[in-house]
């Protein structure tokens, strides 16, 4: 939902986001057997002010002096109030990080002192 607001008002948003790079893309560049992708999950719990600050701090969002900025903030604020629970919303992230398979194997076999 949040991303749909950005896609609607930030023409280059889809080109800028990092989801265009995935395991398959990287496997074409690197030797697929040399790395593994591991997920990192993160959750931000935000009040309306925090969600608006998140919008303001995003480099791809037009600056506050652009007319579309107020439209984005209005839509994100509406989105917040339509989806909030006890005054907050959860913003969930999943980041895949790449790890060298040899390094991962050596750490998995390590024993504590």
C-alpha cells in the first residue's frame, strides 16, 4: 500500500528500488555456487509522525517545495489512519544479504571456547 503511493507519485520509483536486484541477477554475475543469500527481517513500529519523517527522509521522494510532496504526505497520512492499531503501524522489511559459502561453512562449524 505504501509503495503504491510512491509508485503513483514518484515516476522513477520502480527504477530506483533495490528489489530489481535479486538472487538470479546476482547468480548471473557471480559464481552461483560461491555464495548464499540469507534473509534479515526487520520491523519498524511507527506513529504517524515517524511515517511522515520516513517519507521526508527518502531521497527519491520529491522535496517539500514540490506540490506533489503534499499529496504524498496526505495519502500516506490517510493510509496510516486506515491501517493503524493503537496509534502505530508496522513497516516490515526483508533484506537478503549475500555470504560467501566458504565463510558460512567455517562459521557453522565453529565451536565456542
